C-alpha cells in the first residue's frame, strides 16, 4: 500500500507542477513558419543568399547577407511595406540604394 500511495502522490505532484500554457502561447508554439519566398533582398535589392533568413511574426524572410538581417530587425515594418510596394511596382525600400557598395559590407562579397 505504501508504494501505491507514493506513486499516486508523485503522479499528483507531476500533474500539478506541469507547466500550463495559455491558449495564445500554445497556438504560437504549434504554428508553422510561413516562408514568404522572396528571391530579392528587401534591403539591398540583390538576390538572396540561401544561408541568410530571419523569421519575423511567423514569416520567414530571406536576405543577401547578415548585415541586411541586422538592419531589417531594427525596423521590420518599413522593409515589409517596401517589399509590398516593390511587388506593386513602387520601387525599392532604400531610396538611392542600389545593391551593396558601402563600408557597411567591407570584406563581404556576394560573388
């Protein structure tokens, strides 16, 4: 009887101490990431590099380099909006920016 009581007690402790997820957290944990499938970097306008992507609000965006990801993280809404504008013929996110050429990418080549 002692062993059975101990088992029940341990089982109850395990159930009581199990983490409880709120519905929103549970939904987010089970949600799949949606690949937006962009082939052009939303910052530079260069072709994306398969090694550089970032997930923002459940969507995976692709980039040409790590520096572009870093800049995207500072203001995702700006670059997401620019992606939509570019698709509708409105141009590029970075006015006056054509590809890479500044010191921000020193030692970095898209070869």
